[in-house]
């Protein structure tokens, strides 16, 4: 078996011999490109140089770059598409062009000194030409001159053989792709047909000749570049004669762990196990990145949350529980030499995975029940009508992500012999969903601003922060002291909070430290704060804490901290006001813990400003 480490080494060695400098893998979060959330290809971190800036290491570069492609998430489950993968790449910044790079690609693939792949199992494609750019005859002729027969060189349109730009604008151009036949060795088709999925794309040489500008035009680049990208997982599979990336050393230890934890076999659970392995690997790399991202409801954090939650959901179907951190440990072990940042951030990775999984398990149980109930109420799946609003309510009240709602509805339809929900319908409902989400976010912002004016007119921003911190403290005390904490009073000045609660003894230093740590951990997670108004009886059922014997009206407001009422870290009957997001609180510190009367303790605490 050839190992992944050998392929990485060979690739870099080959291009070093051809005069290339090796550059390190950049972060998964792009530095110079606000148009995408993640680095999707090796060329990303190099955009400024592809646009003409001088690179300090010269005009020939190569590397192994970690990549995330969430656009491929629906394909994950097949044998060769992942959300996280490594791309081997080499670049010419205005130096060599088509002839040289095609010849090198061929040499690296076929020479016995390098990968030694069987020439008869290779096929190629080149750009056929259209109104933006002509047929790439140079690429076509170069392959032919290397001995490739014409029926193994397909001429394909822009959809297939044009790369980029990665966002709306940027460098782009025609490309030539290399495919390997992963079907039976004695059934290699004479001519190449890119519709057959057994031809797996392994490498792509892009010829950056154009820059797409904001009005959609293609301008010739003054500096012509080459940008190539070869998938490490796919290459490793074909070099070892495998037709499944998950059977290589880049996945198999993860699959084995999943088999172990679930007691089920990979061969009988391909899709689920692949999705779990893939998504948790991506999540581990996002959390463990140099720019470590935590789960949240926006941007990269939201993608991360979706990946973890989807993996957890598939894991649950295989009967696994609290498994994501165990699997992440295997992943970190596999990759720690190549990506030392994973080891450095190990605690952060494991902690966040565990927490997100726990949160989601609660959400999931409730959400699935609710969907079933809605379907039942409407007389079964055939007469069940839903729209963006239904989906939004599921999300808002139960934290159920829209794509999971769709999957559950699809599952129910399939069980009943119906087809999947139409793609167009999904798209239009998704739009509706996000319109409502945005409206909701705007509203909760203005309502808390308004209330601030009307209610506690002398309560400054600091006061609001301390008030929100009091809620966190309340819950953290409950968690650490492992008993029902009854609030006996609370008082807030501009510089400190004071919280009285029923408890029979002095807290130990360790307990105080634990409480501080929990509160600060929650602050670091930047959880958002929400208010909802409910009938008192219903509100009591949510488990939100309130002061027994206090008088409440028929309708009460609950403030909760977290994504949804179900999964919230803290929920309390309260009039507010509070901050919108606890990420702004600063650093929570207990300054005193003392007795006020028999069985009642008092904590005084402050929020120290932090640099961000
Ligand atoms: P495909 O058509 O198979 O999705 P692509 O055209 O999107 O591939 P490129 O953008 O050309 O791929 O990326 C260069 C190389 O990176 C590919 O040849 C392939 O080896 C690898 N690659 C691309 N996407 C993935 C993925 N989702 N998972 C694993 N490897 C990938
Ligand atoms: Mg693709």
C-alpha cells in the first residue's frame, strides 16, 4: 500500500526537481478573499500573486493545501467527494505555460519513478471553445503528442472545462482535466465519456489567461499563469487500485472507529458512515484551524454547526451517542504531523464538538417529534402542506435546521411511496425561510433597543451586560453545585453584579473557579440572547427558572441564551433588558462569595474588559 505521506512527499519532490519552491498550507479561512467563506482550492491564498504581485519565493510554487468545499456536501456519500480534502498544487506565475505543465502532469502520473499509473486507464478533457474564448487546441495537441489517443481527449464546454473565478470576480480560464478509470481493469472503455462516474477526475490544470471583472466581462490577464490542483484522497485511492477513497489511510481509521462505536459494518452502511467520517473530519479541521472557528449561527461558524449536526444525525441512525469527540481524536492522531495546529487546538476541538453534539441531540429529539406531530395533525404525509413559514417555526422554536427539515420530510415521503420534494420548491421555501429569518433578526434588534429606552432609562450598556451575566451565573451555579439554585435577590450597579441564592455552605475555591470558567466559556461561544412572550402556563413548562411565589401576569416574557428555547443554556422569566449577544460581555470574575443569612449566599462579580 502506498501511503498518503508518500504521495505528498513524491508530489513536492517532483515539482522541486522542476524548480518549484514549496510553500506551506494556508489557513482554511481565506485572508484576501471576502467572496468565499473557506479556502476551496490551493490557488486561493495565491490570488494576489496570480494577479501580478511578486511572490517572495519566485515564479514556480507548489504545496499541499487543506480545502473545504461545502458546495459538494450533497455529493458526500459517494466514493470520491468530500467537504474537506487536501489539494496538491503547482503554480506558474507568468513563467511556464500549457506545454510544460501538461508534459509534467503526464510524467508524474505515468512514470514508474513517480505514480506509475496505467496509461490505458487515463483520459483527458480540454475546453471546446465558446463566445468568451476559443477551443484550446494547444492543450489538445499537447496531449496527442504525448501519445494519448484522440478518443480519450474530450472537448467539453465551459460547464466542464473552465475554472473560476472562485467568487464573483477574479482570475479564471480554460482547463484540462485528467481522469482515471476506477471500474474493472479489463473493461476500460475505448473512448472517454465524462458522464460515466467510473471515470474519476484526479487532476486539473488551469490556464489562467483571463480576469473576470465585475460586469461579467473576461479581460486577458497581463501575466499568464498555471494553477493545478490534484486531489490527494482520489490520487491515493487510484494509486492503490481502490475504487473508494474511504478505504485509504486518509479515511479507513475513522471508518474503523465508526464501525467500532456503532457495532455496524461499513459495507452495509456506506452512505451514513461516509458522511459521518467526512463531516467530522471537516469539523475537526475547521475547529482546529489556525483561525479556530467555533459553531455559531453565521458565516463559517454556521457551516461548522451544520456539518457537526448532520454527522450527529447520521450517527444517531447508526445507534451512536456522544461519539464526535472520540472520532475527532482519531482524526487528530492521523493528521497531527502534517497539520500540527490540530494537536495544538485539540482541547478546543474536542470541547466544542462535545458541546455542539449535546445541544443538537436535544434539539433533534424535539424537532423530529414536532415534524411527526405536524404531519399527523394534517392527516398524514399526503395531505401535509408546508412552506417557508412552517420551516421557520421549526427552526425558531425548536432549533431545527432547514436542511434537516427537508431531509425528514423527504424521508417521510419516500416511506409513503412519494418522490422527493421538488428542488424548485425547496429553493423557493428556502428563500422564504431566510426572508423571515432576516426580518426576525431585525425585529429583535429594534425591540430590545426600544425597550431599553422605555424601561430602564438609566441602565447603561454596562448595566445590561451585568444583568445578562447574572443569568449565566445563575445557570452556572446550578451546574456546578448540582442543586436547584433559588434566586433570593439581585442587585446591579454600574460596576458590579450581586446575586443572592439559597445554598447551605461556603463555596470552595474550586467551585468558584468552575463557575467562572463556565460563564467565560459561554461568553467565548458568543451565544445570542432572545426574548419570547408566552402564556404563563406554557412558559412554566419550558423549565425556565423563575421565582416561586412571585406574581406574574397571564403572559410572561422569557429570556433565553442560545440558539433556541429547547437548546438554550439559560432561560429565565425576566423583563430585561439584555445584550443581544453575550460575546460582548468581556471576562467574568467573582470577587466575593459570602453569607447573608442562614442558608443564603451572596456572590459579587464583575466583568473585566477584554481587548476584543
Ligand atoms: P469534480 O467534478 O469531480 O467535482 P472538480 O472539477 O470540482 O471535481 P477541481 O475544482 O478541478 O475539481 O479541483 C481539482 C481537484 O481536486 C480535482 O481533480 C479532484 O481531484 C479534487 N477535488 C475536487 N473536489 C473534490 C471533493 N469534493 N472531494 C475530493 N476531491 C476533490
Ligand atoms: Mg466539483
